[in-house]
C-alpha cells in the first residue's frame, strides 16, 4: 500500500483490555473495527471509516509507534507512558479505561514494613523500572532493581527478589501466588497519545476524534 492509498489516520492499539475498552469510544464516533484480533492474525485492521485503520502492537510499543509516526494516535496505559518517557507525544486525553494500579507486593511471609524500618536493601523485580526507582528513591529505601519482562509474581516465590512492582487489577494473580499487596504506588488508566507532527498535518480528523472521545468519557464518568 503506498502512502497515497493509506487511510488518513492510523490508530495503534494493543490486544486485550485496551482494545476492548477502546471499541465503545470508537463506536461513539460511529466507527466499528472490522475484525476481532482474538480470531484473526492480521496486524492491520480496517474500520467502517475508510479514513481510519487500526494497527495492533505490543502494549509497550504503542508510544514508540506513535512517537515515530508509525501510527498517528494510540491508546496506552499511564504505566507504559511513564516507562517510555513520553517524548514526541501529545497526551490530550485520559480515557479513563483499563483502570488498575501499580503496587508493591511481597510473599505473605515477608515482613516488608520491618525490612523498610530496618533500612534493609531490598531486591525488587519489575517491568516498571522507572516507576519503581522513583517511588523507592522518594521513600529513601535502597533497592536493587531487577528488570523482568513478564510473570513478575514468580520472582519472590523463587528467591529472585524480595518484592515486585507490578500492575494489580482484581488482585487475583497475587492471591493465586500467595503474594500480598503492601503499597499502592499509583492509579493507572489509559491515555490517548498523538504524534506531534500528525496533530499539525491531520488536525481536523484528529481533533474530531479527540472531541468525540472526550465527550464520551465525560458522559460515562
Ligand atoms: C497483569 C499484571 C498481573 C495481572 C494482574 O498482567 O502483570 O500479572 O495483570 O491482574 P489481576 O490483579 O486482575 O490478577 P497482564 O495480564 O496484563 O499481562 P503481563 O504479565 O504481560 O503484564
């Protein structure tokens, strides 16, 4: 597809909650996505609006796609945005979707409060290195951060770390692995992010989407 044939706008989404919870926002703009990413292997999906296509990328890649113009817009969690740094992105709207929190969790038999009081050096495993570094620095707790890319819950169970910093939604994953939440670091929701050049060059269709999304978010709060 040459760039001349490409739809005017490309929206980057990740499969799962963000995709599912973005659908009602698109619907409010009169747009339906033409395929279910859980059933199709396609990475570029058309919509009922010939001027908009959706690209499916890993959650952590959404800000990067939008930053470099691989997509004009994207939906991404605050957690992912903080880790990315947000360079080159406008963040016009908190969509109030995919809500969860970033928390510290430990094994149920680990006395976290005591370890912190003692000034012990904690080993903390996480995918959220920037968030964890800032949080423990502000508390004056010394930590060795171990970067992981998934299944953080395993780290305290195998002795890799004393604690993890991870997303918690229902708390079921922690419970199933005999871990307890000991500190809530921040609440998370997903944001609309926009490529800075695209906002200038494709102002009208982007502003339209922002307006519809914004009215829909307000109406549902
Ligand atoms: C997240 C997080 C936890 C889980 C928490 O993982 O990392 O493992 O959800 O949800 P709960 O509190 O409702 O059990 P996700 O499924 O997003 O995949 P990930 O491990 O790739 O981050």
